[in-house]
């Protein structure tokens, strides 16, 4: 074999494993040693400050889903917006190893992972930076010294590219960098010019930018490989990019020299390790081999790709090994699988990993989570949160895996059933079914495409795009609405139901949930179809594709009322369990709960159905509703008894509360309200609910009511203090107590946190607060802190030195 050093060696069997043996061949460096060598080289030999990796969730940068480059956390320095009082303002020479994720957004490697041997969703970026300190010459000389002297890479395996200039942009060639490399000793035949695409780096449409020089490695050696540089050859790969930020791209696309020159370099650890360990595949390095050994399910890993990978077994090994690293790092950093943004991308990664585990590797349930300790062992020494958060990471993965496996099984049956009924002349899968899989079962649309691709079928993309667009433009009003009029029962419809002696819907199950080891358990619900409406017409049967209103004898779905959004979910029909009837709206009219449905198959009165509640959506609404009650109490406690509720709306993602106020609220008062709410949340107080005759409920001291008609008897919701104690006229305990028909938490701790994100006057004397809870609240706090730091930084720069001209004032504005 040919080692990285270029010498010829022999393979010797040692304990059934192969190792390289040759005179002069350096011992194989472990990934941990490669990383520490890089950091120590810059820290100890060249006076760089070692800065820890930032979390993969960007800090106050809404333009990114994940941190995807080493420079992300240093953007305030590069943009000139760093707080002059912060430690970052003093950075001159910096080195680190940054956790990065490239999945979703502009840099998206997700679908390539597993298909080849080099793409990853998670990787480590080794980098050194200079902020107004050294520039091109020292950066190039340090890089060459590290690669050739400390890592021992033969110089004749390395090729260097530099910027050739661009006449249209009036950018000259980077002759300085070419001269530096030539003086270092790089031969002219391995010093290659390239244009804007390859060798000019830009942060975005505007901002700092500059020429870059890249160092490439030839895996083969002993030849002239110049023609393979930047030619997508797997044999010649870029290993290090050195960016020289010397310009600023203005909004009008012109370039201006920066007042402070900076260096930003980046070298992927995984690729560097593959070079130093003499591997063509990153997955054959010690960053991945322990994971692949742990996965080991269906025969040994063979490193095959494409058609040679029969059954995609080796692809599955790579997918699972990569994705478990990403999942472990992201969850440990506080990014959980969810329904939007980075959370949605992470959910797709998790579900892709689960599917390859189960369907290809035939691994038992729980295999994915069982790999977390191996990730912690591999990366935990440099990223200690992987050790401390390992148990939580495993719990999150296991919980999501159970949920997805259930959806995957049902979705697979639905796809198979749909395909069996299809006319294959055009091989087009119905977009409505694909959208139902995505919306109701949580299938990523790219996973639906993948499953269909295996069967030679495609989704009706034009129709699917239309459905997606329609979903995006659905109105999300702040005001409480009462469903679509197409399923509202008018007086004649109600009279007809009563004449037919159709009983009112029993919806008591919506309140019958419980806590089991800190997790909410919702009851199962089987029901009988009692009536069907097409528009305002009572019918005995509806066919596939018809929009209809369905009345059942019982339901566990909450209908839109009391300012709380209706439940979401679907139901299935006995004998046709794989067909989903998504519930689009739930309305209460005259004692009847009407479920608005677009029939996925025929449905008739007398059919038995099983209701499937979207539990995540319901729990989110419960969190917001209980938080609204506590907020109401806190406002009155802080602002005084003149506060009166004037409206509210509770949805899964936020709460809105309108109230009377005599004077404009100060920020300090709203902060006090937040603290009051979060004190109740952190105390994890019990929420008590009791049904009482209306006249008796009205006697409770401190009872909060709004101007509406209440049922009798009525539900009383009290925080911490039992309702029976509040009925005692001798008690003077103050708490949140309201008449409410909504669904609530059983304990306040599930709210986790509450942040008021906006407060404004709707009109004189009435204010509106919008608030978020849980992880959304944590993100809001982080964004607020970043904004506050930016304001303080700007104020510090303005103090005592007002802009001397209009031009300088404009430059200051563009830096904010």
C-alpha cells in the first residue's frame, strides 16, 4: 500500500486486524491527536487564544438554522458590531474547533449523506483567525508548516490555488499570495489560479469579503494532478481554505477596502483525518469506525457505494453513523426535533436515521439511541456536554423514534394501498395523499419522495406545491374565530337533528387526561358516525374527496371556544385503518361537535371510527392556556385591580391577551409581570379544576370573569389553591382562579418559561400582550440579549464622538 508519507509498505496481520508497517512511515494519528495538534500548534507556538466552540444553535442570528462555519460566532468582530466591553472585542489571534451542521438552508448536505463517503451533516471545522493582526504571509507560512512539518504530509502531494482576479468586478489577481507561496517553495506547476467562484469568499450579498487560497491534497501521488484540482475528483480534495478579508461588499455591489484586515481559515477535521490516516473514505477513520462497529447489524460494513451497494446496507451504516453524531450534538446543545426551522430539519434527520436503522439494517427499536454513549466517548473530551447530556439525548431520540415508527408503519401501508389502486400509465402519485402523510403523520416530504422513488413513482409535484402554498397562506388571525361556515349548523339543521333524536356529542374525553411520570397521557377514543353534512344538507354517505361535517356520538377533540384553538388530528375507519381522515376544523353548535373533514374514502352513518389526537398540538395549547391564566393574575397583581380582561386567544405557538389599562405600561412593570408568572411556573404548582353551579362559583373571592355567557354548571380553574378552599369565605389566599371551559395543565412546571415578546396599545385604554413559552421563550430571551448588546455597543461607539459627516453617519448605520 502507499502511505500518506508516500513510502511503500506491507500489510501485517496483527490480532486479526491490519496495520501499516514501513521504514520512515509515521505512526497513524488518532482523530483526537489530529485535533489537539492543530489547536496546540496555534496556541502554544503562535500565541493564539483558544476559544471554545459555540453551540450549533446560532446566537442571535436568524439568517442561519445552524452554525455551519467556524466564523459564525466571530461575525460581530468581522462586521464591526462587537460590544467594545465584551471579551470578544479584545480578540486578535484565535484558534478553535467548531461544531458545525450543514442540513437545511443554503448549505444542505442531508440528501448526499450516505450516498458517498465524504458528505456529513455534522462536522468539525478547525480554524485560526487574525483580527487586525497578521495577514497573508504569516497565515500561509503557518499553514504550510503545520501540514508538512507537524502532520508530515509530503509537500509533493499538495497543490495550492489562488485568486486569478476578475475584470468585471475590477478585482486584480492576488499576486501577493502567489508570491508568498512561491517563496515558501510551492512549484509553479502546483500553484494554480482560479476565479471568483473558487477563490473569492463572501459572507453574503453584502459585508466583508476577499480572496482566498486553498490547499488541496492528492490521494494518489507520484504524478502531476494539477488538472484534477477543483474538478470534483475524489482523488484530489481541498483540505484547507485561507480567506483574506480585505474588502467590504457594499449594498450597491461596489467593493471598498476594509479598515482592518482579517484572516479566517477553515479545515474540516473529518477530511484531514482521512488524509492523515491514509483513508479514501471519512467513514473508515476512527471518527466513524467505532460507531459502525456499534451499529453492526447486517453483515460487516464494506464501504460500497452506488450499484455495488446491494440493498443499500453500506449506505445505511453511513447514514446512521453520521446522523447519530448530528442528533447527539444538536440535542445536547438544546435543539430538539420539532415542527419548524432547525427543529424541523433535526426531526427529518432523526426520521431518516430511524428508517435506515429499521428498514435496511433491521435493527431493533432503541438501536439509534444506544449509539449516543459511543458518540460521547468519541467527542466528549472536547465537547463535554455530550457526556453530561447523554441520558437526556437518549430519551429524546427514543421518544421520537417510537412516535415515528408508528407513523412509518401506517404511512407505508397507506402508500402501498394507494399504489395498488393507481393507474400506472403516468406513474404519478396523488399529491393529496402525500400531503396528508406530511401534515397528519409528520412524514418529511423528502422521505415520501424517497419511498416512492424506490417504486418508480413520483408525486404530482405541481399539485403538491399548490397544497403547500395554500397551507402557508392560511389566515392566522389574532382574533378568536369560530370555524368555517360550511360546517356550521343553522337552526334548521339543528332542528332536524333533534327531530331524528340524534343525541348531543359526548366530548367529556377532552378533559380526561392524566400525568404518568411527568408525561401526559390522553385517552383513546372510538366513536360512531351519527350524522354527515355536505354543506347544510344532511346525507347518509359521502364519497372520497367530498368535504363534509361529521357528528359522532363521542369525541376527544376540543372544539374552538373560550379563545382556545381547536384540536388537530385525524380519524381512521374500522376495516380501513390505513386511510386517514384529517380533521380540519372542530366546531361546537347546539350541543353537537362537528368535525370538518375531507373524506379520504367513503364514509357513512353507522361507521365506527378511531380518533387520533395530535397530542403535541393539544399539549402546546394547554401550556399556553394555563400560562394565560397566570399572566392574567400577574397583571392584576402588578398593575392593580383596574386590570380587566378584554379578550384572549390561545394557539399552539403563542398566547395573546387583551386587557384594560389606565396608563401606558413601563418595561419594568412588564418585567415584573414576567417574574411573577415564572415564579408560579418554577414552583410547579398544581392546577385544580372543579365543576360548580354558576351561582356558587360567582361567590369565589378574586374570581376572574369576562363578559360572556357561561354554562351552568361551570368549570372553575384554580392554580395552587383547591377550589373547595376558595369557596370558604374565611380564606384570604390570593391566586389565579377563573371560569374556563378550556383544557389546562395539571401542574404549572410544563410551561418552563414565559416571555412577553410584544405589548402595544390597540386603542386608548386597551393593551395587547403577546407571549411565548418553553423553548420559544428561551430563544426570545437570547434574541433580546443580543439586541440589547448591539444597542449598548452602538451607544458606546457614539458616546462623545458624534458622526462628523453624513457619509460617516451612513457607514455607522450600515454597521448596525
